[in-house]
């Protein structure tokens, strides 16, 4: 997206006709590639993880990684974003008896306002829908995926918890999550897929630019960068 804008701006302010045309062509090629639903879906299929294939029938804790909600102080309630499939699947697993306790891991993503923690907002929401306190564990200090895992397991260790853990997060986020959790004993539940395994070969999908595809590419790009950073860091 930045490169598209850069080529467009350079083209607008370039006096040389040949260079201007080349820059506009580069911008349109990038726009076509990065907004192409079929191509971005192929990238998502390569990037997403299915999680653990043979899940156990029961887990003591379902660890839900944050990044799907916040407390909206203007209306005084918890609001949810697209990745809230993480919580919806956790609730489904909870009511099926697959997980006994729901653990929410997420602090504040804001640099300025550190008071409103996502995990706290989700905790109040879960209480409002009658999930008992005894089945909720909150980790509200983490600021990134690595801290999600580290701080959550520190809490579980402090509770002397020795049972099985199921980490629940988006399929596109799982590769980075697995990297961060490689030293911990856990299974993984993938949800919130952005890919579609049933490929769409229609002209609309193959040729018409899609803002959603550009958004998905940006999401994948951030994950790839995050993965590489953790690969060096861990």
C-alpha cells in the first residue's frame, strides 16, 4: 500500500514522460497484485496453520489470545473486532466440555492509555453472559504474542496447574504463536481463517481489485515480519 502510493506520487511529480509512465505502470501492477483476491487467498493458504490435528477430548485450560476486542468507554461496553472468532470458538469448546476454564491473555495495545486492558473487558463480558469466575483466568499485562505465552504460563505455574492447555487463536496467527510456545506443552486450535480452500476462479475474483484482499495482505505481511523478528529474538 505504501509502495503503491509512493509510485503514484513519484509519477505525479515526475517531469520525464517515460519515467512517469513507468512509475504509474508499477503502481498499477502492485495494485493489481496486492488487491487480487485469488492471489492473496493463495498466500493465505500457504501462511495459515490448521493447528493440532488430533485434539484431546478434554483440556483444563483454553488459552485465548487477545487482539479481538476492547472496552469502548464512550458507550460503556466491550466491543468486538473481526478476530472475535477466537472467543466464539472458545465459548463453543467450553459449552461442549472440551475446555474447563477459559483463559484470556491480552493487556493494553495503547501506548497512552494503559488502564483499559482487553482481558479485563472480555472478563466482564464473560461474567455478563454467566460464565462463572471459577472458570475464568485473566492475564492482562501482555503486549504481544511472546508475552501472551510467557505471562500466561507464569500464571498457570503460580496456580500449580499441571493439566493440558489448548491455545486458541487465528489460523494466520498460529505460525508465530507456535514459535513463541515451542518450549511449552500445548495444543493449538485454529480459527478465524482468512483463506478459502474452495478456490474461486470466477472473473470477478480473478480480475476485479478487492479492498478486502489488500487488507488481508497487510495482515499477512505483519505476521511474516513478526515471525521473522521472533525467529531471531527467541
